[in-house]
């Protein structure tokens, strides 16, 4: 699949360590008309574990590691095609809210021909103990296996530092904005929305009468 610049999907990226609140914010944004929330972790978790991909996901995520890039990007591309074919996601009028993908620089490169990232929201939470606290809470409430063990939690944070955080250097500085993720969810949302209003792509899309 190769798209011209105008066919590339407009997107914003939520970037942050596990527990930073990407899923919480992404779900809220995805409920706003003209936004579509794609959470790669949720898509992986919805896979039938009898399939090869479903098994791969369990194998890697239970160790706190990333699923190999080609599986991840292929799954994303297939999901996008399905969502477009069923008109659930409308690439010409919806802003894609990417949550959990791209998750390393290689994935950024692989997605470059398909999406235009208009803003990277870095949900920053330097207090690792707060992230760990949120993950432990989530393990209980959402039955997340990958949040249940201390070793896996540490692995996931390390994977974030080593593989995902360098994404911030891949995109130009002016595309990246730091959001203090230790604040209340409502205040984090407020800060994201304030920045969103200033984006040309948001102004264009929200002005469209459909
Ligand atoms: P969190 O929201 O806590 O950061 P996710 O729910 O996004 O975690 O992801 C859970 C797991 O799914 C990851 O630890 C990883 O194994 C796998 N995963 C999700 N997205 C990707 C991706 N883009 N590339 C590789 N693996 C991924």
C-alpha cells in the first residue's frame, strides 16, 4: 500500500510509559466526533489466542516485551482497512489517535508512508513509583497479566525507556509537546485539548460540515 501525501491519514500520537494514561486519554478523545482512537494493546488483547498472532502477543507481552514490528504493523494495516471498509473510521475527516503504536523508531519509519503525525503528546511521568502503582491497580481491575508481576512491570518500563522514548528524537521538536501525566485525568485532558485547538489539522477538520 502506498499513499500520496494527501492520502496519508492525519494522526496524533499519545506517547508515554505504561501507566502514564494513554488509554484513558485516548478513549476520551476517541469519543469526540472526528477522532478515532486506535489502541494497539487493546487490539492485541482482542485477538483469538488460538491464532499464531494471538499466541505471539501472549508470548511477548507476558515478558513485558514488544511484539515484533512486522506483526504489529501488519495487524494495524489490516485493522485500518477493515475500519475504513466498514466506515467506522473515515480517514478523510477523522483524526487518528494513535495509542501504543508506533512504539519504537522502526515502527515510526514503517508508518511514515501511511500517516502524518501532527502532534506527539508525551505523557510525561518521571515518578516511576506512580506508574508502578497505577499498573498494579490496573492488574487487579482489568485482569492485565502483564501488569501483575513486579519483574514484568520493571521490564515494561525498561522497554519503554530503551525502545519507545527515543521516538521523541525521531520527530521534530516542534511536533512534540510534554504533558504532565502525574496530574488528574481531567487536567491532563484539559492540557491535551488546549494544545489540540492550536493545530491546523484540527481547525480544518473541525470546520468541515459533514
Ligand atoms: P500500556 O497501555 O500499558 O502501555 P499496551 O496495552 O499498549 O500497554 O500494550 C500491552 C502490550 O502489547 C505491550 O507490552 C506489548 O507487548 C504489546 N504491544 C502493544 N502495542 C505494541 C506495539 N506497537 N509494538 C509491539 N508490541 C506492542
